[in-house]
C-alpha cells in the first residue's frame, strides 16, 4: 500500500522533531567554573577520571565521619555546603590516613576533590581466590586542573 504524501510528511516531521528533542536534552551541563555558588555557601566537587582498568564500583565518600556521596568512575558531582572545615575520607578496603584530605572552605569558595582508585591494592591471588578489593584516595586538586579534567570527562576525551 502506498502511503499518501501528507501522512509521510507528518511522520517525518515527528521523527525529525524527536531527534532534535533528544539531541537538545543530551547537551552537556555548563562547565564547573560557570555554576554560581549560592550566597553564604561553599561548594565541594568530587570527581573521578574515566579509567576502565580501575574499579567500576562506586566510591563512597564520608565527610566529617558521615556518608556524603557516591562517585562513579568517570563522573563528577558537587554539593553546596556551609563554609567550614571538612575531613574527606573515601571508604576503602584497607584504609590509611594518607587516603584522606582536609578541606577548608570560605563563603563562595569551591574545592575540587579527585577520587582515585587502585583496585589491586587488596588483592588475594592465591589459587583458591582471585579477589580485588577497592582502595580509594581523595586528592585535593587545583581548580584549573580539576575543571579541565571534569570537562574532558563530559565530552568523552
């Protein structure tokens, strides 16, 4: 059966409209440096580079002794918080004090904490077991470096 010209145009119009709608919703959010910090607040960013050879598990992060966020491999998140001093500690199979960092934030200030992993830190490669355990570190990163790394992760480069 032949489709009439009007129906065909209508279908193609919907298809093109759907593609345009989908492509506009996939636009990257504004760069980290362009997001304003709310008045009287500070902002802390957590991010992980995309490293398929490292742990694909979420990195759980505690701040001041309480759960704060989970960061996926290749992602970035932020939280607006009151100014002050914060002890950042990622959960690790074998924790040590060098994995943590302390961040001091004034109103309007932003801090960038890079979460890095070493999946084989707690390995047991005996004949009976082949287990890798997650180990994460929190590194305070200069804003210009972190913003570049976050932007690169968003565009897949």
